[in-house]
């Protein structure tokens, strides 16, 4: 296998991790049917709402995409800054826009995974490669998607239309 074929194969593996495949439901299937009401619902002793989880996921996804696009994001002084203080979206439109923004970020990460030289070092993060940043996005999103699915299940809002199994 040539270096280019190896890069392409690894890129496709990263895409599968970014969108969610085999190990869990694709992210794009797990989010769009969530209502603003459910997104902002405080559940039992859970430390955050689905809305707060998605905003946190978007925060770090945007942060890491900035590196991939050649920028230098500003590191928060404390990890808590990556969590919104508000528990719920203002309305359905805001929630829908939050979901679309997040999913657009995944699309952007997938485009990079398919087109970038994955072993290339990151200009403003020289100990990291493009592949490493993409893997970080995928694993962070996967981790928190599991929490979103659990909150949905506890609230009787599972499975989503089309089923809750990987495709």
C-alpha cells in the first residue's frame, strides 16, 4: 500500500469515526428529532442537559477545527468555560441552529479527513498531526453522544425515527 493509499484509508476510517458508524448510531441520526424542550430538560442527577452537552461538544469541535484550518484558538483559562451556564435553548429555532452548526462542523472535519495529508504537523500545535486532531474530535463527540443517548433513553425519547442502531 502506497503512502497516499495509506493516508486515504486512514482518512476514511476517521470519517467513519467522525460520523459514527458500527460502534454507535450516526450522530446525524441521533440529534435532529430532539425538541428544544427535551434538549433543555434537567434529568435526575445528571450534571447537564442535552443542550449543554451539544454546546460543549460544539465548543471543542470549533476549537479543534480552528487548528486544522491553520488558526490558533485561545485556550480557555478553565475547562468550565466550555460549558454554557444556560441549561436550555431560547426556542426551537435556536436549538435547530445549534444542531445544524454542530453537524456542519462534522461535515467540515470529514472533508479535511478525506483531503488532508493526515500526518502533517499542526502549525500552532507542533506536537499534533491533522489525524490526531480529527481523532480527538471523533472521540470527544462519541463520548458525549453516549451521554445524550442515555438522557434520551431515560426520558423515553429513544429510539429516534429510523431506529437506534448503527447503520
